């Protein structure tokens, strides 16, 4: 175990040692989840309005999945394990960034397989950025990725078996909205 932790510390120092060049700005952008919010919000709205029953179900499950992975890693696993970050005594194992992004990558790739390479590349690059910026050790990111992919796989499996349930939830949500909005949410996508 000690040799694995030594490898983890050495690899983190090596990757962080690459900083100071042209990669700094892209790594900061990738590590800033706020950068992804407009993109994710646009995708979420598209799923609700144009994704049909599966897309609307995916939109609901994706939101629930963020809550599960973020709180599961940040509020449960990090305090339980207590492994400090490279330059801070705050717990960093597992990486919440990796948990969240790998969970979404797994969920969306199960529903839209053609997006798999793009989704996992973004998740992996974001995980790498966390090590590059000295926020996490590589094993923090790896554990977060495993936790996230497991949660994403379970969420995709649940969605596959419960599309009718999510349709009922959307019907309930639509009942609270103005009629023109409700019609858009419940309409089938036009090709």
C-alpha cells in the first residue's frame, strides 16, 4: 500500500510540475465547472423540449445523479476517508469533479452511445486538470471516476426500466406550468 501511495505522490508532483506553460489556461477552464454550466443547461433544455420520453427521463435522472455523486463524494466519502489534498489539509479522496463528470459521461453514453468518446475525453481531461493544478492526487481522480461510473451505470439502468415513471413526473411538472410551456414539454419531438 505504501508503494502505491508513493507512486501517487510522485505522479502528482510530476504532473503538477508540467504547469507554468501553455496548458495552464486550458486546465483552469476544464477545472472550472462553471464553464460547463451554459453548455449543460442548453443540453438539458434540448433534452426536455426535443428529447422525447427518453430525453426527458434522462434530464431528470441527470439532475438526480449530480446530487448523488456530488454529495456521495463530498459529504460522505471525503470526510469518511479523510485523505488530505496535495497542498491542503482538506479531504480530497475521491475527487468530486471526477465523480460528477464520469457519472454523467456514463449515463449519457448509455443513452447516446455515439457521444461516448467525447464525454469520456472531457471527463478524463477534467480529472487530469485537477492533478495538474495540484488539487488532487491521481488516485483521488481514479477513485472518483470509478465511483461516478458506477453511479452513472446504475442510473442508466434505472432509467431504462423506468421511462414511464419519469414521464409521469414530467406530466406532474407540466401541470404546474403555463399551458403553452406544458405543451412544449409533453410534445413529441418533430423530425
